[in-house]
């Protein structure tokens, strides 16, 4: 009898979507609030983001690490990822980075290196890729010691600017904690309009290496603006790119459970309002996703 009752209870929870909730952390890049005249300290920024309902915030580069880490510790909040520079020019890696990574031990913070190099000196080549892989492997080793994951961060205009290049490096490094980040704005900026219909195929290819995702409102056009981010980074929920369909494919079809962040670079206006509007759009996406999952 007890077994029958337990089976009925589990079945009812399953039908109600008990095991079908969207569990991805949703975090903000620091640029969602950085530069605000009122929320002008790390402590104020962390408290605002936390109170709004986000699950974490970016730690943006080594120069801001100590201030942000102190604020995160004070409010028991998560640094979702640590955005760090790796250069193909000397000095290759900030000498503080290893110690900073060790301070994040057990935090689940993802180490996310972006890779730069003098464009006149370095073009995509075997020698440059070998150097990049060696440097990222060194950082990945520190991350491994701290029990953390590493996600190569492709960024337009940098040495590693495309998702394909980041994936090739991750495969070359062959470390279980090393993968990449899919950043919607940079993917759009480096992908011709005619090829963007293959996004889901690309994401399926990335899945074994996908550590985190960043999204933004965007116009799915070939931007003719002087500043392409006027098309490719908009407040979440704006623009004609279908972020909901992207999230549905990631979460429902690919079963992606990693963190999802929101990119807000170059967005002007009331930043505290941007914070509140962004979390409202995410909550709507999440509610719709859970509803659709339950109906499957």
C-alpha cells in the first residue's frame, strides 16, 4: 500500500512539472549597472542585483577582483564568472590571476578567458593557436586545482573572436574542465545573416563543451550602424531576434543546465530600471518555458 501511495505522489509531482523546472542560474554582466551614479560601489551594485532576483553577477577582470570579491562575500552572493584577459603578447597573463582563482575555490565561478593579440603580429595560425592553447591550459590548470570550470570567451575583434575558433581551442586543450561560452551578441556580430539559420545546429555541436551562455535583446539584421551594438545588444525582450526560441532549444531540447547571463554593454538610460526590467523578462521566459515543458 505504501508503495502504491508513493508511486501516486511521485506521479502527481511529475505531471505538475515537479522535475521539469528551469534550474539554470540567471546572472547579470557587470555592465548592467556599472557606471551608474547612485549604485557606484561594488557593494551597492551587488546588493541591487541580488535583491532584484538574479542568481549572480560577473567579476569583470583582475583590476576589479578584490573589490567585487569583498562585496560578494559580504552579501553571500555568487560571482557567476570571472572575465579574464589572456594575451598572446607579453606579459601573457596577469601575475595576480592564479591567486585570485584560488580565492574562488568552491564558489562555482566559471573562469572565462578572452584572448587578445596584436592583429598586425598575430593572425589565426598554428603557432598562435599553439601559444593560445598553452596559455589557456595554464589557466585551466589553476581552475582545476580550485575545482572550477573554464569557458573560453569568443569576442569580436580579439584573437579568438568566433565560436568556431573557441571550440577548436577547447578541443585542442582536451581538459575535462575546459569548454567555451556562447555569447549571442558576438556570435551575431561574427556570423553573416545568411548563415544564422544554422544556429541550432551550431549549438548542438557546441553542447559537449558549452559551459555558459550570454544573451541580449538583438535585431537579427546585418547591422549598418556605425556602432553595431545598437543592433546586437538591446535590453532583453527588445529586438526581433527570438531569444525565447533560443532558450527553449537550449533548455528543453539540448537539456543545457549551465548558467545563462544577460549582456548589457552600451545600453544607455536608467540602469536600475534596466535591472528590474531585465529580471522581469527573464521571469516571463522562465514561466513560459516551464509551462511548455510541463505540456510535453
